[in-house]
């Protein structure tokens, strides 16, 4: 089946479509890709996809690479919490033109306990990059802050805007809203300094609410704990 250009909560995606241009809906969801070169498939609720009149249809041959097999691409790491699909998070902001987009999440097995963070970065050309880091013994807040820090560090300094999505109100508060950091002061100071002088904005996205890339960041964070290693993103 071909693909059609669509938007998912303000982000440009390619969605599976029938030859007549109608979305290929199965069980209320549609396979999507975040770019023509992305080989990672996600499934979004059909009601959250918007297709503009006259949207371009891309043939399957000219579209994204095929995935192996027909298994759903949103298979979660063993032990990860299932995603809730309640609601439609309105806090996921539209993507500015020529901007870097990141989704970050931290995970902790116990609090404190073995911790890790996951990062998904979408480059301005739509290519998706994934990375994770095993932090060691830490709290969940440390993992959330570290995820944001890594996302910003892994993107080349440039005059382009960057949106970093996180489900941590705590991280947004101590980094962007001026909350006083009673703990993790050194890490908070490092993150503030890293963001200084760069056009970076933190955006809240509810966790486990069915936002594909937020769910993927959660999977990566949990995977880092399972494998006890780090996979950096090199752009």
C-alpha cells in the first residue's frame, strides 16, 4: 500500500493509505513513519491524523524502507509499562520549521536504583535517531534531567530551534520555570548552562498517553537498564 503525507499533532509524518487516498485503518490505528528514510514504524490513532486536501501520495516503492515481517513496530521492551491511550495530549506543540525535535525519558528500577535514560531525536530533514544511556544508581529525577541534557548535547550547536519533549514536570520546573533545585543542584546547573545561549524549549508531554516517540524514549530508557550500557547518538 502507498503512503500519504499527513500531520500527527503538528508533526509531519507519512501514513499508510489505500490507493484511493483513504487512510489504511486497522483496529482504529494507522501505520506511520517520521520521514521517508525511516525504517521504524509506529501506529497512531486514525482520529489524531490530519490529511490536507490534495496531500501528496507516495508509492510504496518510493516510500520508507520496509520493516521485517508484519509484527507491530511498537513492541515494547519486556517489563515496560503498557501505554495508556486515553485522551489526546494537547501539550505536544507544532514543530517549527527547520527545528530539531527530541523526546526524552528517564527510568529507574527502584527510586533510587539502577537508572537510565532514553532519547529520540528527529533532525530537521525528518530522520529519526535513537540513543540511550545507563546511568547507574540514581533517582528518577536524575534520569529525567540526564535525558534532557543528553538530547541537547547530542545535537550539534546551531542557530536552529530545538523542542525537547519530556513527561517530567519537575525537570521543566527546575530548568525552565525558575524553581529552586533542592536536590540535584550540580546537574540542574549543568543543564541550565548547556541550554544557555541556545534556542531550546522544553515541552511537557503526558507519559504513557500514546505519543509514539515519547513511548519509544521510555522503551529506550528501560532498555539501557536491562543491557547496562550506553548507545550515544552521533549526528
